[in-house]
C-alpha cells in the first residue's frame, strides 16, 4: 500500500479496464503507432539498417533487432522541490496486467519478462527542476513494444495522485498541524474520487510521520475512502437549511434528533449572512435540549445535541453583517479573520446570556468553548498561512479546488524516458539530450 506498511495494492483494489487498456484505449495514439511499427519490423526480422547509430566507439550496430529492442525506461516528476509520490501501485498494476501483445484475438502476457523497480507510495522525491537531477520513481527493463502503450496511463495516475498528495501536504504545513478536510469532490469527475481520496490519505499519513502528529483523514464521499477503507463524513448543506425556511437552528435540531450521535454536529451558519446571530441561535437551542436530556438522565440522547463545531462559508462576494467596513473593502469579504474572531468571541461568552441555574453555568461555559470553528471557501496555503500568522482562531480548514491546482510551483507532471537500450547483451546509454540514467536509493525490485 505505501511506505507505512510496505505492502502494495493490487488490481483487486483498482479494478482496471484491462481489456481496453491492452488495446490502447487510454493511450496516446502515437504509442499505438510505434507498437504497430515495431511488431511489423519484428515479424519481418528487420535489423538496424541506418547509417548514424548513436553508439559508443567500436560498438557495431549490426544485427540489432529494432523491432524487439529491449530498453530501460525511467518515470519521474518534473515538480521542483518536494513531491509526495502516489500512484505507483496502480501504475505497477497496469504494467503487470497489460504488458504483452495481441496474437489475433488472444493477448499474450509478457509481464514476467520485465524487470521492474519502484518506490512505495508516500515516498518523497526531491528535484531542483533540472531533469538531469531527478529521482526516478519507477524503472523498467524489457522489450519496449510490449509496454509502450502503458506510458500514457501510468504517467496519468502518477501525475494526478502525486499532485493531489503534494498539494494536501503543503496545505497541512501551512495549517501548522490543524486538520485539513478534503472537500474537492464537486470540482471534478466522480470517477477520480477513489484515487484522489487515496492520495489525500497518503499525504495525511506522510505529514504525521514527518511531524510526529496523529491527525486523522476526513473525506466527504465514500468513494474517496474506497482504496484505504475510509468513509465519507459531513453534516448539513445550505440546501438543508433552505428546507427549514432558512432556520439554521431548527435544521440542526432535527439533524441532531434523527442522525446517530457519532456524526459530528457541525452547523453551517452563513445561510443568512449573519454568522454570529445564527451561531448563537444554534448553540442556545441545542444546549437547551442537551440540558433537558441530561437532567432526565438520558445520556445517550443528550449526546446527540453536543455541538461539535460551526462552519463559516461566507461567499467571497459578501460581507457578513457582523463585519463592520474597515479599510480595504476587499478584506471584509468572505471568510476573513475579523469574522472568525467575531464568531469565536460570541461563542465563548454565549452562555453568559442564558438563563441558567448556578449548577449549570460551568457546564454551559465548557459546552460553548468546546465548539470548534471550521472555515471553508477559497482556502489555499497562502490564505491559511495568513490566518495562522494573525492567530485567527480557526480550528479546522476545509479545502476544495486548490488541492487540484496544477499551475506554477504546483505543476507535478510526470514523464518517462528511455535512457538505455540493450545492444549485443550490453546495456548502453541511449537517452535524448537533456536526460540521463539516474538512480533512487528508494527503488526496490518488484518483479
């Protein structure tokens, strides 16, 4: 599965579309064309007949069977700096199940003829951005025409999964160890959710390993947890509040009454653009019911009315009514530091205005101060770092589309190059200019 258990996921997890992958359905067409050419040359018994071989002095090009040429190929990322690599196991499953050739309607599996080395998911590779100084994540030796078609899909899973994982990791660094909720499902096709959720989980584990933390993963869909046994979590959406005529407190009361207590109660409080008012209404209403049930001795039912947190999700085009205009109007919009401070201050002192017997005052104060603040809407590492620098009392960051970002410093494109070929039984350097055979001490023989 990863560096954390040194086990590899198999196609039992991935459920590849093997038949169509073997036929090149997911491959750039030029790889299919190359394969057709090489197979035809092999069938003809063709040997190299050119006049300008790029071979070491004294090495003869005679009798080199280009159609059956064996190569050494290496896969690597072009992201500068640190990359959390994910997608290796799925790429290996592609090589294992789709290496070979078609003999009429029969696929001849030649994967056992490959020699394959790979790192584990969750490994960090470093690069200065120069392809001459990269750390390969997969290395394969074998007959090129047998696995040429797989360059496209193997690069695709490495690129996307490593990008998501690295973006998550960088976001967690910015959050200084506060939880980061994985909220990007709505910003891409549903088919990618399993791979994305797996990449997120690997990034969380890597962060915990590197920084001696014990943060848990939080995904929003069951599909995102498919490959690692997780499950989606969440509470209410704006649509649910609309179903209760904009009454956030009533929506939370019914949610709390009906849903099991193990689902955290997180109130979405920006529906009416008055986050402080709706937060206070939710807290008072839920605590009142919590107290009644506690006094009746019904501990299990009372647990349903413990408010875990409130989520601030104010649109970037709006200024919450609790935020008085000050200075640059743009700084007042959306979920901004002053809004979070306002909500935290209101929550901490909310109990003081409640009509309570003396015996309940300490419990009410603790109830209020234990409510966490979740912030969402347009968060990225830059915005999170600003919040952390200002000491904004946000407890949890929910991050969405930025985790897919592939621009500038977040470009994580992988590529694969042939760097050696086998000539007369000897491995000869044969990389294009700007590339060279490289090593990575974390590579281990797979098969």
